[in-house]
């Protein structure tokens, strides 16, 4: 038996890497929580 990741190989609905980087930068710069960032994005 071998350990395997439980995540699927492809995740078509995953957030794009560019968007993840933008969100992480905004959170670091503004010290926002996840809920504030989600509200700001809308």
C-alpha cells in the first residue's frame, strides 16, 4: 500500500493562481480577514 493524496488530479473549478496571488497580496498589505476580503471583492 502507498499513501496517496486524496485531492483529485484536476480541479476545474479551482481559483486561478493569479487571483490567489492578488488576494494574498491584498490580505498582507491591508491585514484583512478572509471575510473582509470576500466582501470587498463583491
